[in-house]
């Protein structure tokens, strides 16, 4: 009962992303399964901090990564805060739980020269497919938006007069991201190519609302999906970088890192990324500091 109420709370009131809701649900299912098998316990009010600690130890013995263990502990912390608020429990056993330490990973990003190579030298092909694939990469790099945000962009979100894209981020928070004249020209060419696709005119006739028309579509005129975007990004980004993992999120990291390396204010980058707090954006300053260290070592006589 309490678990279901909590999932509804984070899904409908807190407006967590579907991915986060699914992860929290899975974590709680694993936790309750552990309580049942290990302690024959189903009443959340009887759970003590040694029980939770024993689950944490079991996870680590099973070689679950500290990052994943921490995520599960975060789930339990949120769950127990909710239970206290609802009055379902009077004591929070998570207060005595210390999560394992994790090493900080710097966000992977593509160097500026290689991004220039991507758009200047890589052949994206002719026709609509080439226009769309190149624009997908340009949008991710030029705006830093998330994969889900790109997939859900609609034609009505493009404002050519103000040169902005309206993005619907986490928890339905809207933000405006500016774009350049060159980007606008490419976008107009793409929209022209899209309008000539078979099936587009027919699909438009099925709706009375232009705002329901998604910006990025497949060759058959259907809305793009996550695996489709991953394939496009991997195909072209792999041609200019040797990073072990290339993904849409790497382009988000690249966007933020390049802005900060070129002197952008941290608060401005925070707003462009749609971060709720500055601490989430500060991770990108580490890459900037590392670059400064390299320059210092190469240039200063006393380095």
C-alpha cells in the first residue's frame, strides 16, 4: 500500500521522469523481496536500520557497483521521508545508514576540433535522411537538451522570429534555448524536406492541432524513438572520436563543457541545461579546471 502511494507521489506530484519512476519501483521491489526472504517481514513499520544495513552489505557482496548501491539508498531515503510525512512511520531508519563512497567520474565530452570535423567533414548523405540526421546532432550539441526533450520537440516549439526552441524538461519545466541564423537555415531546409515525405500530409489531416506535430520523424513519418536517436548519434560521432561510449548525453556534456571553456557563466549554463540546482552544473567545471592545468603545465616555466 505505502509503496504504491509513494510511486504515485513521485510520478504525479513530483513529476519524476518515467525512467526514474521505473528505477525507484525496481529498487523498492528488490528491498521488499529481501525483507520477505531474509526476515519474513512485510510491515514497513518493523524495519530497523540493521536490516537495511544488511541489505546494503549483501548488495556490495554481490559486486553491485557503489554508484548503483547509492541509487538504491537514495530511493529508500526518499521513501522514508514520504512515509514520515504521511505518518506511516515515526522513526526514519535511514538516518543511521551511511552510503558507500563513489569515485567522481568526470563527464565525457568530445573536443571542439572533433565537433568541427563532424559538421564540416563527415558526409551525412543526401535528401531528407541526411538533413534529419545532421540536424539531430546539431540540436543535441547546440542546445544541450536531453534525449527525451529532443524526441518530444514539436514544430510549434520552434520560434523563428525569436530564434528560440521551447523545451519541456523534467517535471514539466519549460525553458527557452536560443539558436543561430545558420542553425535556422538548416532547420528550414529540414522542415521543407519533411513536408515532402509520403504520409506526412495524411498524418496532418488526422489532427486539428498543429502543436501535436513532432519535429523529428523517421522516413515513414513516425515520431522518432530513443533507440533510433542512439543509432544516429553512434553512427556519426564514432567517426570523429575514440570515446568508448558515445551517446546523446555525451553531446549534452560536450555542450556544457565547451560553453564553460569559452567563458560562459555557470548560472547561464545551468539555465540552458535545465538543471534544478547549481550543484548539478558544477560537475562540468572539473573539465575546465583540468584543461587549465594542462595549459599551465605546458606553458609556465615553473610548472
